């Protein structure tokens, strides 16, 4: 997994303003392999970040994340069935 920033969370960690939340129920928005089990279904961005961090840690995904790696281009080659990915990891 290539992550352009130095932290997890994507949009949820990038935008920080009062009331920032997901208007979809987490039971629909969450990962099927890491179900949302809390009572509240509509939650703030900070709780979504916590959920993502917990999912990543619980399932060992954190070991496969390369932080600070920004994809510059990705080209598919049908003949070899491979991607060529250009990455900036400054």
C-alpha cells in the first residue's frame, strides 16, 4: 500500500474542521472485513480515523504500508499483464 502522506486517514485526517463527519452509517461505510460494532452509526471524522487505524493494526496491514510514497503515474501493459508505477518517495 502506497500512502502519499506520512499518516493514515486520507480525507479524514486531511480535513479538520468542527462537525466534520460522514453522513452515511458506518455499518454501510465500514470495511466488511472489519465490521463497525459501536452503537453510534453516524460519527465524526476523528472516530473514522480511529476506526481505520484499528482496522489496519488489527489485520496487520500496517506492515505493508509505505508512507511518504506518492504515485506520479501508473501504466498498464496488456501484453505483460503488469503495471509500471512511477513513485516519488522524496
